[in-house]
């Protein structure tokens, strides 16, 4: 059975395969991209960064 565009209609099995691929892609993305970036951001010390920004803007650390 074909759609009017000439492409074959998606069967239930191919829809499930697409969902499985999407889930695997989401897992891969979170494991290899989101988790390493969040770990890296967690290790950045926030206080010295704020102090450096304040010094560069000449506000002084006490003003923040």
C-alpha cells in the first residue's frame, strides 16, 4: 500500500524501529554530550569567576 506521494506507508514495525532509533539517539546524546558537559560545568569554580568579572568591571569584589 502506498501513500499518494508514492512513498510506502509506514507500517507499525517501521514506526517502532524509528522510535527505537530515536530513543537510542537520545541515550547516546545524553551519555556522550550532556553528561560530560554538565560534569565539566560543575567543576568550574563559580566564586573566582564572579570575582574576576567584578575586577574587570572595576566594581570591586565587595560590591557584589
